[in-house]
C-alpha cells in the first residue's frame, strides 16, 4: 500500500473532524449496547436474548427504537399486528431501560486505539471536533465522562435527539456542520459501518472507515480508506484498503491528505 502524507496547509487546511460514536469512538455495540438490551429484557420479564449473530443483523437498522421495532415486527410475531399502541409503549419501556443500563456501563468501555490521541491533536491544531451519531446524547456523555480531557476537546455532540431522520440519512452530519459553521469540503468523517458511511458520503464528506467488531465484512465502497483503527505508536493500524497512514498512525496530516486526494 502506498502511504499518504500531507501538510495541513498544502492547498487548504483541515477544519473539522466528525466522528461517529458507536463502534468508532469505542466498541460500544459489543461491550455496551447489546448487553444493555439483554439486561433490559430481563428487567422487564421478557424472555428474549440478542446473541451476537442476531445483533449483527439488527445493526443494519439505525436507531435504538427503530431497531426494536424491526425486531418485534420480524422476530416476535406472537405480539400480533393489531395493537400498535401497545408495541409503541413496549418499545419505549425497553428503550428507556436500555438507556439507563448503558449509561451505567459506558464509563467502563474503553476508547478505541488512537481516538484520544487524534482528538487531542485536533484540539491543539484548532480543528473543530464533533461527534455525529444516531445514538442518544445520554449514552455519549456517559462514555466520554471517563476522560474529561477528551470531553473537553469535543466542540459539539450531534445526537439522535437533534434530527428526525437517522443514518443513512445525512441529517446528523449536516446538522453538525451547520452548528460548527463548516462546509463538507473542509471536513473529514470517521465511521465504522456501511450505514454511517452512506450518511457521511451523502453529506459530501470525505470518509475514513475504521472497522469495528460487527462491521468488518460490510461494503465500504466510497470510503477514502479502510483501516483496522486509528493506530497507536505501539500498535499501528492495519490498512485494509486505500492509502496507508505513515507508521500506521492516523493523524491530521493523513486525514487532510485523504481530503485533498478525494477533491481532485
């Protein structure tokens, strides 16, 4: 793989870094959300279990309530189609329990390799940093509470409460860029899934994919590069497709190089 380098001031500066949350900032799907859903089912007396194989399928549906609706409609025919209001109440009850469960465990879910380093680098360079996610703000804040320096380096959290349409719609990215006062041409997004990649591309963003536990086999057509993670000095990222970061470390210069390359 050819390596990609580039100065932040070569033909324009990188102005914004937009990070997806679940699977990108941390392995929250495997270590947090799936466990929190199963806890919620047990707490509510529901004899349901989402194993990893089923959960991987459910992740094709963005948004917690939307995912629950899909599960009930497809996998729980015994609930019937007649009382939609009852289904709506059940979804809300499960979702609220899941949110509480996730918030209690989120501070213990570690950040993925390179996230802390890259966010601090962006802050030092004056590059705006936003979280752009279809997850709830409560969960994002709970996880970021484990490191005040990371939370302090993030300028904006754009979450599910801020837009009506979830990913793969581009709304959350457009909302974030509008609040930051930035255009897509000056920003790079980092995603981990096909759904998120489609949202970022629809918003006009150059997008780096760092695959997560549940997404490694997905289609990432359109991504500027696909890596194992953002890389650390003692654990460099593996390049799966596209330009390789020097020494396996994703930094602002590498991201800016991706942006410049995609604009030519």
